[in-house]
């Protein structure tokens, strides 16, 4: 390796910036536009991890990712206000997920309320619009509804359980390129 | 939600009818018709599956697309 190259490399990582330990960064650095390669790298890596996990653990992969998501949901939501009403909890949840996921409560036109009672179960339909999981899967050409989707499931269930104190379950009804329909079952 | 089916383009394959979880479409005289547009939640699976690209949704929320590679798009713009 030539000395010139090493100097050049050192030069690239040198600045006159004074950085104090009490300095709190107030914005992302660098600008999001310059982060595109990083984002694609993370998406690619996540896709490969999930694909490998599925190859080795088979159906067990879903349980692992669901559990990981659920822990994350509990962890994040424990700092949020506790509420008993599901609508309020969903509102808290949308704040919690902002930037990564966006969703809305939804109902078919023949239903009168968003909280639906059918065949002895109470549920709410959620339509997920923006979703980093869907983007990652499509970036990698992977099928939707697999283990990576289970992380989001776990995350939502964990957060709802933490906020409301009620047990919940999330089921996929349909996955699409622009939105996914999910059923939040309340117990 | 407003769904428009291009009747001249539709080949009547029925894939949108089969794929839609909310039964928005029905085949009438070998052409797909959006009979329950208010039941559409905007997943756009029908767009992806339609071989004739005969569908158009109006008033839909388009999800963010992070997986589009800006560099690839820039190169494509030069070619197309």
C-alpha cells in the first residue's frame, strides 16, 4: 500500500471540528439524500439476514422475529401513557411508529363501526401504508408476509399490550405493493 | 376512492377479481367492473397483477418508496 494512499485516507478522516462530549447532535448527519447508500445497505443486509434465518430455522424463523418485535414493542411503549381505550392506544401507536410505518383504522362499507365483533372475536382492521418492512422485502425481491413482517406484528402487539394492558394478536389479511390489510384481534 | 377500468384494454382475465381481498371487482360481460370501490383500501395488488394495465385509482395515498434506487433512476432518465 503506497504512502500517498494512506495519507489520502487519513486526510479524508481528518477535520478541524471540535467535538465535546456534552454536544448533542440536533439533526441527522449527513443529509438524508446522502444516506441513500447506507439505507440500501441496511435494507440489503436485513433481507439477507431474514432469508438465511428462514433457510436455517424454517417456520421457526417467524417465532424468532415475532418475539424480537414484541420485545421491542414492549420496550418502546413502556414510556408512553397507559390507556384503556383501544382508539387512544392506536393513536399513541401511530405516534410511536411515525417515520417508519403509517397506518389507519379501516372498515368495509357494510360495517358500521371500526371495532368489529364477528364469530366471537373482537377486532379492528388496520391498513398499513408506509412500511419499511415492505420496502426492504421489495428491495430484495422477497415475498411479503414472511418473518420480516412478523417483526412488525410483534412490535404492534407488544406496544398495544403495553399501552392497554390487554392481550392482542395481529393477523395478515392481505399484502399489497402499496398497502397491507391487517386484523388486530383484541382479547 | 374512484376506480376506473379501461374497458378497451381489459382482457377479462379476472385476476383482479380473484386477487382483491375485499371483492371490489366483478366480471361483467368479460370486462372487470369495480362494483364496490368504497371497499378498496388501496393496496394496489390489482395494479401489479393486471396484465393489460387497465386500472386507474384516483384519490389514493401512495406509500413512500424507499427501495427506488435514485442512481438507477437517474441513469434510466438519460436513456428513456
